[in-house]
C-alpha cells in the first residue's frame, strides 16, 4: 500500500492545518541505527492507520533528560526552554513518543517550566488503538504462540506506573507471555538510565545489562520485548555477549505490532 508522506510541523503550519499528534522521536530514535528501525516501525503504523501526525524534524532538540540526570541543571533548562518555545509556537497539545526517557521528561518535568502537554508513551497509544479497533492484528500471525518475555523500562514502569499497556499489546498477538523473576515494580534496570548509557560503569562483579539479559534468557523466550530504545540497546548487547543472537531476538513492541497488522478487511 502507498503510505502518506511524513510531514514536519512547519509543513502542516504552511497548509494551515494541525495534525492529531506530534510524534516526538528523541535522540536515540533519530541517530542510533537500531533505534531508527523502531522509529520507522511506529511511523508506518501511524501512516497505515492514516492518523494525522507531524514531527519537528531538525527543530527537535534533546529533551535534556540525560544532562539533568548527570547533574547539569543549567544545560537541561536551556534545552527544555528551547523545546517548549518551539512546541508552544506550534500549539502542540498531544505528544506521542517511543522513548520512556523523553516521555518522563516531557510529561513530568516540562510543566514546571511552562510546557503543558498530553504526553503518551507509544505502548499506551498502541493499546488504545487496539482497544478501539483501529489496529486489527493478523490471526495466526508470525508471532502467534511464540514465547515472549517483556522487560520493564524504569522510566515507564517504576517512574510512571505503566506496566499493563505493553503487556496487553503483546497479549493481543496471542503469544505466550512469560515473566522474568524480577518484573513490574520489582523489575531490574537494564543499566542505561540516569545517564549511565554515556559513562563507564563502576567497579562490580557483573555488568547490569548482562545480569538482566541472563534473567531474560532463563525464561527460554525466543523474543525479548522492550518498549525503550535504551533498553533495546542494552538487552541486545547482552544477547550478543551471551552468543544467543541466532535464537533470541530483541524487538520493540512497535516492531512486533507493525509486522502483525491486518489490512485484509
């Protein structure tokens, strides 16, 4: 099927229109090659469902999550104010993002600086689309019956209490969902949050991502599902180090859903 073009907010404004949502892509989804595949998958879902959405393109700047976690409050506020000025300039009301780090910062930290928006994580957005019937999934699709374990992102789970939405999305695919020993509110960090992605780890017995990946592998799942590009990177590295790439995939829920869409009706 021919997909509608992806337009920037500037292009929407030039047409005198406002899209239903702004898709906030984030640094990882923009620049990391693996995360770009997640971005494309979610964008294709929106395109195929003909949901009007816009992106900021080159106007989008990092939310400042990592620099604030690293302790540079001055730089965070500079970045945040610049983003808020752009978002308010386009009269943005609803933002959807596939990155829990961006989600948490935009939703919980921008309001005190004048940025008030309805911010939705893509797992919740996908669940809403499935519940409303807008997303129809293939019966007996490529994931039917597959053993999948879901890794809870810290910024999605413990920080914002979003545990059910990503699991309900996976359950809609008729998969065998198995939980790790540590899950939901007791889930273990992948090791990337709090700006740890950009620094060397402290002395310890084992890297956090290796420990977490081993826990996922113990479930005997053939797919480790994630809903965060940071988690995806860390879990993928863990699978590589365990030399299990040939039998275990690490996929974002958007990639799983996009591969299972049904347009036969």
